[in-house]
C-alpha cells in the first residue's frame, strides 16, 4: 500500500503536467500523510537540507565550465585538432565527432552542452561533405552522451551524493567505459557510413597538425589537470569543478581572447538557471528519499526481489531494463534521484559493488538522453542542427543499439568495468 501511494501520487502528478520537482514534493507529502506524520516544518527542513551539500557545489561550477568552454573557443579548437588528425580518413568527420566528444566530455560533464556544441560545429560540415543528415545528427547525439560517463560527470556527482558513494571512485571508474563507448561508436559509424560516396578532405600535413595542436593545447590541458589532480588527491571533485571553471575562464579570456568580460553575465546567468533546476530537483528528491527510508520501502522491495538476490547478474539485467523503460519517459537527473534511494539497498543486499552499479546506472541514464520520445539530447541536436525530431530519431538507432549492447556486455562481465577502475584508483 505504501509503495502504491508513493508511486501513484508521483505518476498522477506527472500525468497532469506538474513539474517533476513539485511532483516529488507532492508524493512525499502524500507519504507523510499516509504515515500519519505530516508536518510542513519537517518537509521544509528536509527540502533545505537536500541541497545543503558540499559535493553538490560541483554542479554549478561544471555547468559554468561548459558554458565558458563553448563561448570561449575551446570546443572549436578541439574539433579542429581532431580534424587535423583523422579528418582525411573515409568517413573521417564521424571519427572527428567522436574524438571531439571524448575530449569535450572531459571538459564539461554535460551531454546537452556537448550536443549543442557538436551540432553547431560539425553537423553543417558533415552535411556539406555529403553525409546523410539524419545519420550524422544521430551520431552527434550518441557521441554527446559520453559526457556523463567520462569525468568530470555531473551525473556521477548527483548519484554519489544520493547513494553516498565516493564521487572520486565513480569518476575514475567511468574513464574506461566512456572510452569503450567511443570505440563502439567508431565501429558502428564505420559499418553504416563506409558505403557512402563521400570524398574526405586531404590529409593534413605535419605543419597543419602542429598548428592545430598549438591552438588546442590549452584546451586539451584541462582534462589532464582534472584527472591527474583527482588521482593524486590534489583536490576533491568539488574543487576540481572550480579548477575547471577558472581554468576555462582564464584560457578563454587571456589566451584565446574570444570571451569578452561583457559576455560573462550571460554565461553566469545561463549556468545559474540550469543549476537552479537541478538543485531544486535534488532538494525535492531528498525529501522523498528520506520518507522512502522512513516508510521502509527499500526493505519491502528487497523482500519482493529476494529470489533475484542470489543471482547478481540477473538482478542487474532486471534493473537495467527497468531504467531503460523509465529513461524513455524521464530525464536523467530525476531518474537518478528517484531510483537511487530505492535501488541502492537492493544492490547492497545482492553484494554488487556500488561503484560498478553506479557506472552502469549512469551509463543507462545517459543513453536514456537519446531514447525517444523525451530524449533531451535528441531535442538539443534537432533544435541546434535544424533537423526534424523524426530524422534524428531515425539516425540515432544504430548507435544507441551499439551502446546498449556494450552496457549489457558489462553486465555479463563486470571485470570490463572494475579491472581498469581499480588501476585508475
């Protein structure tokens, strides 16, 4: 009955168009009423405490770093550097997109920011070269979702706070799976694009490559600073976010000179608006998470899933399918915040490594950003690239299926994730 009241209120509120954050508060209030402990003061206190978290300070700074990166010319130089390396290969622009997405993922941690930058910079070039527009848009959308997996990742920050799991370990464990996603995309792009009659640009000579590298070296330095700093314990993930934002600002203003001081207000405002949405979602979800614990919903679910606890792989398959279904209708952040407090007790009861689960959970949620009909990244690419949503959806399918296949391979063979993760630790 308790589960029915919580889920019923949440689904009913969402069905009538209530924003997810307010729907979470409504379901929390309904649960408090059912438990005969309704108190508006407790509700408000938990709402405030939900966002009063030092690790969550990473979110606004990583969002700001992404905004500065796009406005300050870092994204453009990364694309040009990737072009000089692999642009001459048959289908080379696709490999440029994937390579640029991996590098940009290590700068912003935001799939939407990367999708906007890649679609604006590369989609016109790919169409002009003769690549199918829908397929190109699908590739750019799929490449963008590497951002929540390779550190720094906003998704890992939110999951780490909600699940009480080390964010630094999540960051390190996400490196290898993110690179594997890139390899899977390269293989899929080769398969779908090698028959296209597209004439690649001429190979860049060493002087051109050296020039592109000199232009991009400061942009390429940021992911190195973040990853090495985290691995050596120089700074925490939250401090890494501040380093990323300040570094991007200094490079954009004083080195590249493309960002003017007058533009900062707009960038700060854009980052603040996005951050406010995420933080209010986190605060509302923490109210529900507290009530879920008080109502002992995880214990009830553990009892229901008792037959699966002896088979962690089967349990992971069931959870991944659940997340896929939820991801078609819900964005990444609310999915993380709603499901994490419910699933973590089950995961721990089954003896599954929380870091391993976190990597696959975030990977699944990231792929959910390109699953129709609600895929946020699909909408971003369609809007920025001036492509119809139907065309982007049609173009994304082969890449999305390859990413799901890789994810389920990691479910079957956990060492694919954990062996490199232990090395990066």
